C-alpha cells in the first residue's frame, strides 16, 4: 500500500501539497491528487480526506515512559509466578488481579 516512502516523508509531502490542493480549481485538483496518490500509495478517497484535513491529521506521537519496577515489586512478582508453577504471563495475569 505504501509507495516506499517513510511516514515523515509522506507527512512532508502532505504539508507541501495540501495548500496547493485547496487553492486549485477542480481540474487541477485531479492532477494533484493523482500525483499525491502515486507518490504515497494511499487510496484516492483517503488522500482526498488527508489533503482537506491536513492540519488536523498530525498528532504528536507520545512516547510513554518505560516502566521501572523496584526490586520489591519484582520479587513479589517472581514469588507469585513461582507459586503458580511458572505459567506464562497470559495465564498468570488473572491470578494477579
């Protein structure tokens, strides 16, 4: 589906083409849309939506902090895991809740 471009490159292309697309007459919009879909690999209807809503599209990506558990929590978790006969995490979760 992707045209081989990174997300950052596609966003830059979107920021560059969106103002041109909005100001263009209908005949020119078709040409701009064809070029945008060819470059990005996006579906035509999605590309139209992106070009019309580019200001709303780019939320900042949040990188959550990694979890750091203290030695007390790690030891308690190890003891619970060991008491449950060392079962996998998916099956261990109901015992911890």
